[in-house]
C-alpha cells in the first residue's frame, strides 16, 4: 500500500498500491467496490485525495505527476 484516503461523502476507503492498482473499499459493508489498474507509467503513488465534492480522485506520483480519476466513471482518467 502506497497511499490511502477517505471519500468525503460516501463510506469509501481508497487504497493505491505501488503496482498501479487502486482499490475502493466500503468500510460499512466491508466489501470491495472496485479493484482497478491505473497506468502510472512505472511511477509509484505517493499521495492521494478526493476532491471536496468527492467527484475526482487525485493521485500524486514519484515523478510529480498528478493523475485525475473520475470517481463516478469507475476511476477512468478524467477527460481534459
């Protein structure tokens, strides 16, 4: 596990691993909601947070890149 954060509204814990996975876990129901691979181009996540409205998950990596993932679209990269 490289980074962890809580969703600001939903009972969701987000976990990012150094292998490029992001896991969403419902801590009330105690079940995995989504296990998703994110292409981090061989960089590791160092920090992660949801936006205040919970619509985006931001992941900072070791090469100072910030990935913006769409929470409501299965953590697919957000369109620019």
